[in-house]
């Protein structure tokens, strides 16, 4: 194989696919995982990848976000998983695609990509995308469980409006707030759905003129850098997620 980065069925995955095709049954893919390959020297050959039953060093696993037949090539499926904002601090070099019984169906030799976390100062989701060749979608159907699909930021942004704030504001569960200036966003004393916030690119928010996140009643906010009664937002276009867990807000 001349490509440097690619996705192949494992030997076990190919056997499952052949059996499902012969019986006219579908296959359900439920999870994806990413790994760091065990280090910078990760460079397995094709046969090594096909023989895998697990990633070399898995660092994150989640639900597959999207799976659909490639409209330009019905012999393969487009697959996507999302590594969320809060997870990372390592370099992705491998990805795996798993059946509902835990079988590693396909494996991806992935171009090295560092997954940042909020503590790095910049944090984003990492979409892991590939094509999985199955021969023909007429012979076998790959499926995912729609009840566990994670919404990507792009999709969520299209469904949930960002509320632009220029004055001090009391936050509501499940809402997204965009600071247009150095105002204060107050989280409720007890929450439900996550609250998202970021400063707009031309908001004037900076280390000298930060926006602030506080909690109603003066409770502390738990972050990777410690507890704060007021959390300062100093960089534009960095999205933060606040979750209410175990009686406290966590970023």
C-alpha cells in the first residue's frame, strides 16, 4: 500500500463482514477509539494493522458520530468520531472502529495530530474521519446506534444560537454565550445541561480586560488549574464548557 495513512479492515473484521454478507445481515458499529501508537516511532506495516485486536495504546473511546455510504463510491462508508474539547494532552496516531460486541472491525493509521485541552490555552474538538471499504453496500449494511451520537460543535452551532452578551448576564442551562466585551456571566447555583461560552474575535477581551465567569452565591468553579471564585476569560475564540457535577461547576 503506497498511501502513508489509511484505514483497513482487521482480519477479524473482514471475517465478520464476509459472514454478514453471506447471511444478508447488517453490522452495527458503535464505538471508535484513538491511541498515541505508543510513541513517536509508530509506523506499523499493513499486515500488522490487519492482525490487531486492540489499539497499541488507546487513550480515548467514544460513540461513533456519523456513518453513511459514500455517495460517490457505494463500496465504502464514511465514518466519523469526535474527541471532545475536554479530553486530550496527547498525540493521536491511530484510530479503531469497533462493533457492538467490542470487536475491532477496522483500524486507521492516522496522521499525527496533537489533541489540545483547555489547560493548553486553546482547545477544540478533534474530528476523526475516514472511509471504511466494505465491497458493496448492497451486500451488507453498516449501522450505528442513533441514541448515542455525539453532536459536533458545527452541528450544535447550527441548531443552538450563540447569545451575544455586552452586559452582565445570568446564564441559563444549555445555552451558549459569546462575550462581545468584558462583562460577567453568572452561572446558576445549581445546573443541569452544560453552558458554553467564548469571547468573540473582536470583543476586546484580553488579559488586561478579561471577561469573567462567576457562580451565583459566590461558589467556586473547579478547573484544571484549581478552584476559582471568578474565572477569567482572556483569549478570544476559545470555547469553554461548564458542567455541573457533584454539586459544583467544572470547566
